[in-house]
C-alpha cells in the first residue's frame, strides 16, 4: 500500500530481457528512501514491484510480460528516470490518498502549458477509465497522488506545482508522454457495490446526489 507521495527519482541502470520478462536495475539517485529488504515492495512509476536484490545504492526487480504490456515499464531503458515510493508502514501519515500500485491503464499527456510557476497538464485516458475520475477527486499518475481539476469525456486535467515538478518525473512530461494511471480505489468499489446489490438503496442517483458519481 502506498500514499502517492513519491520519495524521489531513481534511474534505470540496466535492463535485461529474459524470455519476455525483464529485470531492471534501479539506482536510487535522489530518492530518499529507507533501506529496502529483499522481497520488499517498492512502487516504480506507480507499479508495485518486488525487490529481488538490494544494495546501498539501488535494487533490482523483475517485471513480467503481462506487466510490461499494460504499463509504461515496457518502454523503460537504461538511463530512464523513474518515480520511487516505498510502501507505507503502520502509523505513517497518509498525506496523499490510498494507492495500491496496481495500474489500471496507460494514459497520454496531450497538453502541457505553464500557468505561473505551475504547469497545467491534460491527460487522455481510455474511455473505460474516465468514468472513475471525478473533479476534485484523486488520481495517481506515474504513482504521484494528484487532485483532478477538471474531467472531460476521455481526459482529465491536473495542476503541477513547482515542488512536484522538481521531485518527480512529471517535470519532464511533454505532449505524447505515456503515463501509468491508477484511479481511486473507492470509485471501483462503489461501482461494484451498486452492481451487486441493486436493492440496497445505494444507486447511481444516490451517489450523484452526494457527490460520489457523475454523469459520463
């Protein structure tokens, strides 16, 4: 479990492909994270991975063919910079939102424009995901917990402050950048609840009334 508060940027030192899978060696560089343990979890661009080997300056992790296909990790190469976040510990503050590290899909940056010292970024997402994203709600982009400013039929807009630009890879985004998207898990459970128990009194009309759902 993660909070979406990235602890710094790492760098892919090497990538070794083996039978469709890949092993990445990641250098911690600016990531200020506690020592990892072999078998421990770490989020890399929002994808929960298991540390296979650990050194003082980095770790290696194996990524399956399936994960390479449905996330942006398949596009990483030596030299790529990545967001890193270790898992939450009991008692840690939850300053972002609950993030599982299970990516729902890949979006594409379609607008990057300065607004004062910040950046306005618009991300196009698959239509199947847009229904789970709401204005003023939370979304994880490459593992970074962000507040949604506006939502369209198949895109959403966020504002990136200078601090976030400097400590995550979001500062490097340009039009066409592919990004990992994880929607707020509460939206998925609410939909499931409505689907499974139509007689519970919880329906889309009630959710809309209280601000938990919106029209597509």
